[in-house]
C-alpha cells in the first residue's frame, strides 16, 4: 500500500535531488588557455597542472625541499603525484591538466596555444595554482609559490572576471633535486636519458642560467642561445600566458529550471495524494 508517509519520503527525495542539482548549477565553468610565448628556438613547456583550491594547497616554497610531486613534474613533466598532495590539504579542491595540442610532441611548443575547461565551485575554491616543467632542463619548473597569489572568486563565490597571467622568468624555479648539466640527463634533449641525472640534494631556488644549453638538440630543433637567456631581466622574459575566463556550461540548467523540476515532483505527489483520498 502506498501511504502518505511514502509520499513524504518521495517529496524529500525530490527536494534533495533538486538541491543537489542546484549545487551543481552554482559551479562556474572556466576555460583555461595556455599560450607558449616563446619564438621557435626557445623553451617548450609540459602540460600545465591547473589547480583550484581553498588556499591551503601550497605546492612549494623557495628554500624548502621539493615534495615528491614537485620533483616529478620538475624532472619529467609528469603531474601524477600532485593530486594526492593537493587533496591531502585541500580535500574539496579540483584540478585539470591542460594538455599539449594536437597529436605532436607531448609539450606546448613555442607559439602554440591549448585550452581546457573545468567546473569550479568558487565559494569553496577561490584560488589558482599552476605547475609545469620548462624543457629542456634537468629540474626547472614554472609555478606560483604563493597559494593566494591568484584569487579568481570573491568571498561569495562570484567570478571576478577574466584573468590573464603573464608567466615570466620570475615564475621559474630550480627544484634543487638534480644537478643542471646538459650531458647529465636533462629531459627533452636528443640522446639524453631523463632518468640519468645526478642528485643535487638541494632546495628550491630561483632558476639558474641556461647559457650552457645553447645549441642543444631537442625534438623541436636547436635551442637558440639568444632566446633562452632570462637572467638579465626575469620580469621581462615571457615564458607563457595563462588566461582564465568563464564560459557557458556544457549543459546549462538555470535556476528556474530547477524550480520547475521541483514543482513538477511536488505537484505529482499532491495529485497522487488527492487520488488516494478520493478513492478512500
């Protein structure tokens, strides 16, 4: 027998479902666009690990030892260990990897642009952190060491508008985990084994000169010494730009639609209740 309390349970279930959909609808769909601003003969970068968090994901700090996740992305370009490190301190955070475009080399090469989208609840995850490897190198990476550097949402979760981050050499870091040596296992250098580098046993510090890498043969060609010298003015040397903007959700569901769904569910329950009463 279908009882009145059963109708109540269904109404509660409908309410929970509607509220769940409402929560999903509050998420902001963001598009992350990465452009390598180098000229041919300059640096490439690996796919960019892009995290949105509550401010607790402090991926690294200058003067500290690199975590296992930072070491791996700095030496090989792989972000595989970063999710666990992120979720351990920011459980509700989200992230995506902005991969290389097309079917060519697994890097974002000079002049290339690539993008990805992700749904972010700005009321929970206001801040943005990025990490990628500079290639070719032994253990040089790019990223923001201040987890609060890039606030994308206000305190109520409202998106603050399009953000363009000019990633200069000021965001380049040496992980301190592998000695910088053109013949000592740098990644993405023709003829070198990226796993063969010598341990440095150091700490994270500002990236060092790549003068010794001029003329190195990479899968993209020869490194131009004039295009990889960033030591004269780190703030003027552009590596990449990261643009973050809001885009329409893939399947948008307006608040009126949610109310409509809830209304239909409630109306159905009331009609059924009336029919049962009349039958009695």
